[in-house]
């Protein structure tokens, strides 16, 4: 059975192996209101802040004694989550625009009703579908995220803690597993708000998913609503 503690999972792996801890931001106001997501820049809800504190407490226990760097998207909901985590861990997060959610073009900042007037129905292949004028396709979104992650490849023995968005985290997983575009077009992963996903390397130098969409810290605190499982 694979270990579930972040520190102990490194015991038999070379300290030069890179590990990634991916955190989706907590519940944000667009999830409870009538606004689109993407680059719409709204803050966390009160529940979202409580979720971020639960993540922070858990990481505080699991990262004790571990060298790490804290990165985040520069959108408000991710920065707020990262600030709460950083305060608990005693580090300042570094905000990066490359870690933003999919650019939803003209739909950014609009209500769902306003955005619907600009919506284009899905076309195949889905990775090349542009949902709104000025929006990214999934292929371009993947290229943006993957290009940024490649730029971080030389991190030594540091663990990278990244606070971002559902789509961004999916693309980081796709990049980590080195999936081709045909596979990316056919598969996805569930990433719940304030969840923890851990990517690592096995003793055989294989890239692995150690933990995916872990929300046990939210369940323990009664901070997971059914609707968030579909967010």
C-alpha cells in the first residue's frame, strides 16, 4: 500500500526527485453566484476561507521539515487561498499569471446570462473548441501551463506547492504524466475546491500520482458540500 503522508512517501526516493503538491482554491463567489469562472476575478466565500484554513493546517503538519516553495495563480481566489496557507506555513506565496484558469475571453467578468449571448456550441476535437471569442482552447491552455511547468523543472530537492484552479491542475497532471494530445482529449480528472493532489516519483524513476483529489481534511471539518463535488 502506498503511504499517504507527504513526508513519509519520500523515504525511499532520491532527495533530488521533484514532487508537486497541487491545491485547488477554496470555494469562490462565482461558484455561489451568477458569474462565469475562468478569468472572472472574484474572492473566496466564507466557506472558501474556512476550507483554505483546513488545507493550511493539514499542510502545516505534513510539510514539517520539508523544503518547499509556494506558488499560486495571480487570480484573487487562488491568491487568497495561498495567503492563508502561507501564513500557516510561514512563507510568502509567489503569484504567477501562467497558473491562471482557462482564459474565457469575453465571458470574463460577465454573468452567465450575459456570457450566453457569446457562447459557441462545443465542436470536436474538444481540445480545439473555443467557447467564447478571445478564449483559449484547451490545447492552448495546456501549452501555457505545460510551458510554465517546464520552466520550473530545475528545482533541486524542493517540493513545489502550487495553489491554482481545477483546469490548471488537470493540465499539470497531464503534463506530469506526459500524456499526448489525443489522450488529453479523452480523459480528465476530478479536482474539488480545496482538494490536495500529490504528484511524485517512484523508486524506479516513474512519474506517479500519489494522491488525487484528496478532500479528507474537508470531510473531517464538515466543509464539503455536495455541490462542490461537481464544481
